[in-house]
C-alpha cells in the first residue's frame, strides 16, 4: 500500500462543475504539496501547506492533519484545468517527497 | 528566462551505453533534486543535493551517479543503460531543504524523456 493514496484515479467533469480531489496519507508529515502535470508533461507546483487552507484563483487546498487528509478543489472548472493532479507529502524529519499516483482530470466543454 | 532547464529533452540510446542529463537552475536555490517518472506516471525521488552536498540517495542502482559542480547545476550520469531505465527524468529545485526550513515549494524542469532500445 502506497503511503499516499489519491482518489479518484480518473475524473471527468463538465465545464463549470465544482471538482474535488482527495489525498490521504499514512505517516506524520511536515508539509503536503499539490502539483499539476499538464498533458505536455510539465509539472507545476500549485500549493504547499502544513495546516488549514490556501486559495489561489479558482483553486483551493485544505488539509486536516489529525485525519491525515487533504483535498484540492477547483471551482468553475474549465477545459484548460484538464491535467493530472499529484499529491505529495514530506514525512516529518525527512528531506524527500513521497508522491501519490495522481488523479487524471478531464474537463469537457 | 527559464527557471529550471534540462538538456536534452529527448534521449534515445542503445542498451549498454553511458549517457548524461544536465540540469541548471537560475533561481538562486540551494537544493536540487532528480526524480524518475515511470510509464505509469508515478514520480519517485532519486537524489537531492543541498549546496553541493548529497542529502538524499534513494535505493537506485549505482549505475546512476549525480554530480553537482555548483549549487546551480545537478547532472545525472547513467552507466550501462538498461531497458528498465526508460522513463522521464525530472530535475527540480527549491530554496532550501526541508529539515532546516520546514520545506519549500519545488520548481520543476521540463523533463527528459529517456528511451533505451
């Protein structure tokens, strides 16, 4: 079992829908990252958080440290949001990131 | 203008060859990383350097050797390439390491797609 589990693996939505991607992890962490990998392959960091909630434009990330769970929300989804969204955690005291397997999001016009 | 650059973008080579991938960052970051993304798109850390010092060395074959001539560059040399080395290799950098700083956002290069025939 992977230390970081994401759900769903694949998600198809219609333009304008509210999207939620979930990430659960099994170890104590110092930080959690959400990354976006575009269809062309490039990876962009969306958020790094260790508590609470962060918002950037239409993207919102939340984390519950006690429940070892994070969610990434996309409001008013758009076809350009189509990408793979990857959750990664930094175990406490470690330098490295441990990655989930990603959630492939497709937003249809 | 590019923050983290890698060369080459594509690398096709025969089994048994030795090849290198180069990475450079112009962000003034102290920490650099190499990741491998397999055919199922799963990312895994390979190495990390902080100020030219190796701080992460995951269980990778010793055919893989990272070299950091200065904190802006982290190169990856692979000896005796095997079919299973085919993957996309990503370089990344961050302002600091995690243990001392609590962690920083990482900036990724565009990736190098390695195909071993």
